[in-house]
C-alpha cells in the first residue's frame, strides 16, 4: 500500500493544474521568450533598469561596499539604505520593433 500511495501522489501532482492563491489565475511555466513577450506587452517603449541588491555587512561601511562594486564595474547606485544598496546592472529601452535581447 505504501508504494501505491507514493504513485498516487505523483499522479495527482502531475495531473493537477496549479492556481495562484492570491488572484486565482492559472500558474504557467515561463521561459525567456515568454518573459520577454510579457514585459514588452506591459511596458512597450519604456526605459527600464535591471538592478540587484547588495547587502552591507555590519563590519563594512557603505562606502567600502561601493568601492568593491566599483572595482567590479558597478558604478551606478539607484537607492541607498542603511543595510543595502540597490545597484544598477544594466539599463535598456523596451522597443518591440528592435529584437535586441540577450536570452
């Protein structure tokens, strides 16, 4: 019975459809092309900044972290907080007519 139970769990997990708890929409698998299409549909022609958060450890100052980031080529800081920096990775314009993307 134990093995049968394991197989039933797998069957139901694979046969079922997953819905979001928040808005009730069907959760679908994304891939780079579908993400690119969704972004272009939502924000066509807009300029966007791709950012990441760099935490500031307690034994370093924000200036030291900024110097470390500058050594790696990250010179633009979008936001400064006491515990983290929002660092700009890249900036681009979402132009649906041009097909320039690195996927």
